C-alpha cells in the first residue's frame, strides 16, 4: 500500500512559481510637472507631443494620463504652475510698487533678467506656447492670460490718473498695451538671443517715454 503522504505527493501537480504582479512605476509628480513645464516652454504647445512629454518626464503614457489627464489638461496645469514658479514677478511689481511707472519699470527690468536666465528656456511660456497653436481652447486661454496682464497694468495706470500721479489726458489703454507689447517683444527677443543687458536697455528707453505730471 501507498501511504497517504506518498499518495498526496504522487497526485499533486507541480505548479510553476507565480510571478509578482507588475506595479505602476512610481515617480515624483512635482519633478515630472517641472519637466513638462520646461518642455512646453521650450517647444510650445503644438510642437510638444505626448511621446515627447513621456520621454522628458521619464514616465509611461498610462502614468501621465493617470496623474495629469490628457495633454491639454497637463498643459493647463503647467501654465498655472509656471505662473507661480516663474511668471509672478509682474504681479509682485504691480502689488508692491507705489506707482504704475515704478511697477512697469521694475517689471521690464525683471523680465530682462527672467527671460534670459541661462538655467531655463528663454522668454515667456505664455507668449511662446501660443506660437503656431492650432488648438482653439489653448490659444484662447493663453490670449486671456496675456490680456489679463495688460488689464492689470491698465488698472494701476488708471489709479495713478485718478490720484493725479499721471496726467488726466493719458490714454490708459494705449499705455498699458505699450507695456504689454514691450514685455511680449522682450520675450521673443530673448529667444532670438538678446542678452539681459540688451533687454535692460530696451526697458530704459521704454520708461524714458513714460508720461509724467
């Protein structure tokens, strides 16, 4: 007779060792987002593909979609975070300086420094990402941000007119758009190779034409 143990051993079917289930690759979300910001900043929205993003962020497409949504959602978050990390110098100048003239002067000089920083892409993401953009929602969102910046400058100019710091006849809309055009133009010139010193010289010329009482 065969013992129970022998019977159990003989009847048992050998099973292959089970493989551990694959786990999604973990990554630092903030680091990945920073890499996405810089990709969009360097190449713009349209020219940056999902494959480009997964490569520079060092994550797979499933991880990208799970953490950030689709490309447009990732871009929207990148733009918001860009505003916090790199684009807030204009808002700070408007909030902290006593006059619109001082605020715009500071804004232009800081733009000269920020837009030519050698440690990051040159220029402004909000300006450059709209280049050759064929996605209406993205194009409109960036346009709204640029127009909001001009509106904020105009609000400060109007406050100075109201208090007599600037003459009553000042065309507040045109003066605000002039400041916006300078900032946007400095962004493109930085991308074309203009140095910080060259952009600061432009800022000086712009402020020399600023109206006074």
